C-alpha cells in the first residue's frame, strides 16, 4: 500500500487538520528521516500552504486545531502543536489550546526539534542580539499574558527559553506557566 493510500484510509479521505475534503495531498512532517505514513499527514492545500510558510497565517482557519489537536496520530499532534505555537502570541484561544494539548514525550521532542533546527530563522532580542534555545532573557516591559489574569513584570528573568518557528516569538515559563513572548520585549 502506498503512503497516500495509507493516509486516505487513516484520514477517511479528509484533511487531518481541518476536515476539508478537497485538494488533499501528503505532507511530510519535518524533519523527514524516513518515508513512512507515520511521518506524514494528509492535508488540504489551505492548511499545507500555511504550515509550510511563515507568513499569511489566517488565524480563524486554525480554530480547526481545537478538534484536530486531539488526534491519536502523532504526526498530526506535531503539526497542531507547531501551528498553535505560531498562533499563541496573538491569539488567546491558541495559547489556551497549547496549555491543554497533550503529547507523549517522544512526540513533544519531535514537535520541538524541527523548530530549533530551522536555520533560516533568527531570533533576536530588543537589542538585536541573537537568542538561542536555553538562554535566559529579561522582560523589558510589563506583559499581560493572553488568556489569563497574569501580568509578567518588567525585569522578570525567563530561563531556558525555547525558540519557535516564528522569529518574533520565543517560549518561556513565567510563574510556572508556559507562555509565548515577543522577542522585541526581551533582552539577553
Ligand atoms: Zn485543511
């Protein structure tokens, strides 16, 4: 059975992210280490275009992730996690979903590895200094955390940051809560 046939069967012939039934094709979830249906998702062109590019995200389209993030398929979970990470800084619902999504340890590592390995993307702080995963940064202004009553105070140190596929966003923990922070509001 070809990969496409396997995916058609697994997905009941619909987009595994948004359930659309037109223009479906195979998307290999990076990093591509082996060619296997477990490493691919079946997706519509609308989803695929936005997953593959860093621009032109239509946030409303991605409300579909509220359902598809509960998929039993790890590759789908990985893409859902990555898209929610990209959306979280500007969309409270995506941050909420990111707080709820559950990935097995291996799957979470997969979701994060490609984000960190994307060489085209450089994250820089408010002074233009390059940020790397694991760095400690300081907030340069008070930040309201979307979707909560928490305010992250200016001067708060955020340790062990994570990089996202969006060069303007980093991830870090404030008061035990994982949040997405705009790089322009931090300094190393
Ligand atoms: Zn779709």
